[in-house]
């Protein structure tokens, strides 16, 4: 009989729950342990619709946020942009 690896998921017969696959590493986890990946798209966070495990989760990158108007006007007055 072949052995099927189930990654980091466990089966509880008295309280069954769904399994899910991490979209980055491909390991199988309990679905409730996976989370959606968010990133900045313009001034707010957007859901990238990627389910990832705790190890693969990336914090949203602050450098992707647009600059504040105050900062932009200061750069324009200096002729840098």
C-alpha cells in the first residue's frame, strides 16, 4: 500500500476540518491555518487571493505605498521629480 504524505495537516475524526494547499510552497495544511496574502495597491491594501502558510506569508511592503502629497510637493520644489 502506498503512503500519501499530507504535509503539515492532521486528521481529527471527532472534529473534521478542511485541508488546503499553500500556493507558495505546496505543502498541505489545515485550511484554517492558511491566510490570504495582502500587498499595497495604491494607497490601500489589496487581497492578492493567494492562500499561504505562516512560513510563506510576507508582510505588506511599505515602499509600495504611494508617497504622501506633502513629501511629493517637497521633492517638486527641489526639482527632484
